[in-house]
C-alpha cells in the first residue's frame, strides 16, 4: 500500500522504511553545516577568529529571524557547534538539522473525500469527518466563491501552480535551494526569483487540501477553497528533505508576506533556530497562527516545529475517527484531523491519495483560515480551533487526539 523510500545520502542515514515514518531522528543533521548566533556587539575580528578556529569554509546563508550565520565547516558540525558554544561571544550554535515532509504516497485513485464528508463511502463511519459542507454553509460559503478567503502560507516542497484545481491561487512564491548534496545544504534563504515549483508532489497535495477550487466541476475541494496561497519551498527532491535553516527562513518569509495562517506538514529535531523563527512569527507584527504535523513515528516522539508551545500540533485520524497507526501521540498533540488515504491534487495534473500527519495538518490549516477570516488575533483563532472539535478518545484533551478532531461546522459559529 505504501511506497518504501530509501535514504540516498549519508545525510539521510535514517531510512524512511514504513508507511509514514518521516520525521528525523535526533542527531540527523546536514553534514558540515552549523548555525551560529553571536552576541550583539561581537566584533568582526572575534567572529572571524572563532570561525577560523572551527574550520569554517564558507558563509552559506543567514537566518532571517535572528541574524544567525549558517556556515560550512571542514569537520564535524557537532564538534564545531560545541566549540563555538564555549565562547562567551556566542549566544548559541547548533548543527543545521534535517527536516522532512511527513507523508508517503500510495495508489493514485479517485475517491470520495471522506475527511470532509464521510458517508461511509470508504467503509468507515458516517460523519467521522470535519463537517465540510455543513461548515461551508454555516460560514456563508455555500455559494462556493472562488476568492475572498484568508491567505494561507505553506512551507513544503512547492506547488504545481498550473494545476486545474489550484491555478491562480499562488500569490507569494519563493524557494530555498537544495545545494551540492542534491537535497539539502544549499542556500537556506528563500528567493522569489527561483519560483516555487514542486519537485515532489507533497506540497501540491497539501495545497489542494487547504485550498483546491470548489464547485469548478473538476477534482477535489479544499477546506478553505477561496483562500489564496503563499508558498515557500524548503523541502527538496523525491525524499522531501530540507534543513532547519531553510524551514526557519521560509516561516519568516511567509509571516513577512502577511500569511496569518502557516501550514507545515514537516518535522524534525529540536532547534534553537527553528524555535526563534516560530516565536517571531507567532508574536511578531500581526502574528501568524502556526500549524504543524505531530509526526509519523506512531509513538510518543516529539516532532518539531509541532512540539513548540507556539505551534499547533496535528494528529491524524482515519475514516472511523480512530487515531492513525502512524500518528504520534504525546501531551503536545493539540487537535486531530483526517490523515489516512486523503485524496488531493497531484503535481503535473490529476489527483492522488497520501497518508500522514502531513495530510491531517492542511485540514486544520483550512479550518483555521475559515476561522481567521472573521478577524481577531492568532491566539483567539487558536482558542476557537481547540474548542471547535468533536472530542474523541478519552474525554477532554488526550495524547492521541488532543482536544479532538476539528469540525468546520463548529468553527463556523463565532
Ligand atoms: Ca475542484
Ligand atoms: Ca505545540
Ligand atoms: Ca479526547
């Protein structure tokens, strides 16, 4: 049913061997790459002597959120970071970690979107869904307008901008580069000149679940089908791999472009760089509501950015409203959404079913966009999101489902 994906470089020593096991193991990092943030006022002389000491060879990029430098070193990234952290001039230094898309494809088939409207068509439980049609009606979207929705930002593998169910939707578009390693280790600073073309399918699939055109006679319908999209490509290649530096800079880019809901179907290890980018997006300016995949390890693993307190962590359910076997369960899981055999848009045209907390996350981002269009603050949207649920599992918040599976009809009422 699922396509096993093999790691192809030393940077990807963790093989993605199972259905949806796609988060990075601790210590899985970009070779020879260190993110270092110096204390304010550190002189150029001190900086260059420290970097010489750790064998720095090149400045690869910068972290937009905090000005940290991304440097390439000759030897071990961890050893260089450890050495830098011993200097009073260094606020923090850490290896640049690997971030991964959290889904794998299976057969390309048309099917009903049970996640939006479950009639038992896949053999599941009727109404084990997010109440899409009921929610659209209650939100005044029952005439299926094509524009007017809240813009949603997506950090992923890019998008097929020309897809029949997505064309005209992409209004912000930038990409990091994959670099000399083929998939990671390139320039982590997104540039609009590079476009945001999808080289994987994952990003196009996520985009369709959030905002595919509704009532246009073709394909599927996104939860927030009248939303335009801000796209930042941080993940690359058939493995959907990127670095912490690239993901952090994409968050900052999208927040700066006014994407007030940002969807991240990806994850990896903990990182000070990622945390600071997340905090800045959540707290800064108008603020953005950040939504990310809980992870596909099927255990209690904390996956970042989801596990930061500033980010809504999304678990996956199936067509019986049961926790998906791959979905991580921990005390940080905040809400759940359908994530098993989700049909959505495919790069190059057509539609495909994927499974993963990656597929659950955009359902929640779509619900958040419908909430946020009414105005208010990200904190208010988050409170509404957490209460507009159908409680599953143990009563109240629990590690498998968080507060419960999101429900658009409940989200539609102020
Ligand atoms: Ca459609
Ligand atoms: Ca969280
Ligand atoms: Ca519960």
